[in-house]
């Protein structure tokens, strides 16, 4: 969004507030959001990049970009072609044109967006790190190619150690969440549930990130060192729903879950020195999961 549009939108909201108070300002904001989405910018569900102020064009077709056979409907996200079995991708390119394309074409568009947004260098550094870890694991596995999950798990374990040493418990919790997602995808449901228990325990303690110095080390001055803030505690609805699915599928009782949570949360409590003990957080978690 351009600075000019931001100025115009902001002026409209300010004028609405002056003339009619908060209620009119809220109506103005909702009207602006509707106008911007409908006539100025479009949301692309398959990409995390922005699109600037170029006119939006939807040039998707009900046709596979690989085999060019006709489809029953226009793809709205990544999906397999029913004819050739190749994946079809949906992207909005840097010209703000939405297309159905192949993986190689999608990769090129993603690269252009990264270059435009200044994230390409960080992306290449991350890819280099992943490649090096894959080679190291292949050597460790006596020549056997590691899976993508093997590589990600190894890198996440490294992050756990780094965040733990710097008392960055917010980042630590996020990493645990990513590990739980890997276990979920691998159908290791009980392990995933245990990992989600650790995440919930940290979140119910208000796990946060402390201020670090120029070398990335935590500043442990009592005035700044606040690794937990209970007032900011929360439980992510998506995680609660995932845990409920696992509990239902594995037929875990409320009593059995309580034991699993206390066991796993106690480990985190000792490691993180979180302020709220496991038994005090259990009641709130049970209320969310077994409501």
C-alpha cells in the first residue's frame, strides 16, 4: 500500500472520529477494508508476499499447466492434477497477476518476490544451512538419504539448545510447536500430544523473549530479564483442536491425559524455571480440552 493511500485512509478515519466519535470511525475503517480488498488489493491464499498497488488480474484457467487438460474447476490452491498427477500451484506474480502454474514456475515467482522484498539473501543462507545439515545426516546414516523431516528435526533440536541457553522461551515454545507438527504429520500421535503439552505449559506461563546483547546473548540484568510474563498467557485454539483430535483418536481419558501432562510439564518446569507449576496450569488446560 502506498504512502498516499495510507494518508487518505488515515484522514478519512480521523475525520470520521472527529465528526461522529469511535463508532463512526469504526464504520469508516470497515468500509475502507472492504473497498481496498474489492477494488485495490486481492489476498492470495497461497503466498505470504505483498503485491504493491498494481492492478490485480485473475488469469487462472481450469487447465493443468503440465498436461494442459481441462479441469472441472479452477484451482484455488496447490492441488494434484487428476489427469497427469502433477501438482498445480497458484501464485500471484510481481505484476499482480494470479496464475495456475507448475512448481518450477512457482519457484521462480517466489524468488522474484523474495528479491523484491529483500529476503532472498536470508533465504539462500537458510537453504545452505539445510543442505549442509542434509549432507551431515547422510554421512551419519551411512549414505542413506535423510528425509525432509529428519533434516528439519535436527535443525529444530539445535534451535532448542540455542533458545534454552539464552532463556528465549517464546522462541523455544515456537520451536516445540514446529516439532509437534512434524510428529503429527508422521502420525506419531502420542508423541505429538506430549510435545503439544509442553507448548501449552509454556504458553500458560506467558513464555516470552528476553532482551539480548549485540552477540545474541541474554541480558540477565533483573531490570530487563523477564523470560516469563504470566499476564500474557494464552492457549492457541488451533493447538487445542489438534490435541482434542489426538485424544479422541487415541481414546485417552481425562485422567490419563492429566498424568501425561503433569509428567511432561514437570520436565519443562525444571528446565525452564517457569513460575507457574504444572498442577496449577492443568486445570485451565483441562477446561479448554474437555469442555
